[in-house]
């Protein structure tokens, strides 16, 4: 006799219950409480930029709050009469040379700190960190004496070397931390395949360091572009000056040409804005990866 076996009752899975407790404040905050502070912050951020554009684009002597009719006389004045074309070229040369030298030296030093162990490694890292607390003004006297002995006063090379030395400690720390995040096994696999250390670094490690190199290079370029002190102290001739010193020359004890000063400020800010607009993705990735301890 065959008896039918009743099917087992289906197991009912209870629906997950929402955990009890108070909701977080930002979950139930009205949108106006979020957008209102952001709007106020945006206004305080954009008003200075609008004020600079207003002085740069409206005619001299005008008191209108709207730059109309538009005029580019202030830009033409600072570019030709105030030699901002020469200043701009000098700043580009100093910035690019500082970028290249800082990146190359920091890459070599960062690789040594990340991959090799030596007795004074901890003391050297501590010295690099402590050097960040030394203001650039304290370096003026010894650097000036060194460049005077080398006959480099009033030469763009002195500013490039000074900017590179000033940027190297932080750049080496960032690059070394970034290299630590690259698995050492990748280099070992390249050695097994017949590569020497230099080729393994160039083929395997270097492509992975692109965000870090862009972050370090852009930081060095922007700092050298905006730095005022070294160019003021080491350069005497007007045809060797850079953009920050040129902006300072627009202000005198008796009067200030606000239109020319605003136009010069826009000329000085445009390259930096363009650089950060194109590299912001790699810049954020590079700094976040370089800040993580490997």
C-alpha cells in the first residue's frame, strides 16, 4: 500500500524590520537647511572673483557694478606696458623646470625610501618631516650666499633650484608612500622574466605611479608659479622677474591702479585654473594614495 507523504510546509521568512531608534539629523533635515548654508558660502566665494572681473573689464574711472561697456584696455596695458608678457614667460619657464626637476629627484628618492632599508632611514624621514616646519624666509641668507658664490644671482636657475629644494621633502614623502602601495611582487615577477631593476621599475611600477606623479608635479608647478619671495630676492633685472613680482610692481606707496592689478591677477590665475581643471581627477587620487601608509 502506497501512502502519500504530505509536503513540508513552506518556511516563512519574516521580512526584515527597520531598526528602531532615532533617525540621524541629516536624514530628516529639510533641504533648505542644506542649500542655504551652501548658497551663502558660494556667494562669499564668488563675490571676490566677480569684483576682480568687474575692475578688469570696466573702463577706468567707472563706478558701475556691471562691467558694461566691456573693455580690455587693462589687459593690453599690463601685457605690453607693464611687461607681463615677459613675466608670464619667465613664470612658465620656472614652473615647468621646477616641475621636471622635483618630479625626477623625488621619484628617485621616493623609490629608495620605499624599497631599500638603511641605518639612517628613520632619521632621514624625520628630517624630511621637520624640514616642512622651516619657513622659506630662513633659507634666503644661505641660499643667497651659495648663489652669489656660484655667480647665479639674477638668473632664473637660482629660482628654479631654490623652488626645487623647497618642494623636495614633501614630494619625496608622497612618492615613497605611493610606491609602497605598489605590490613588490610585481617587480619580482619582472625580474624573473629577465628585467633588471631599472627596466622593471620603468615598465611595471612607473605606469602605476601616474596619479602620484601628476599630484607632485602639479603641486610643484603651482607653488613655484605663486611663490613671491625667491624671485624677489634672487632676481634684479625687470626682464627676469616673474608674475608675483610683476603684480607687486603694480602697487606703489602713492596709488594703486586697480584695473591693471585686477587684469594682472586674472592673467596670473588663468594657468593655475586650467591646470587644476584638467588634472583634478588624478590630483585627488594621487594625494589620497600618497597619504596612506603602505
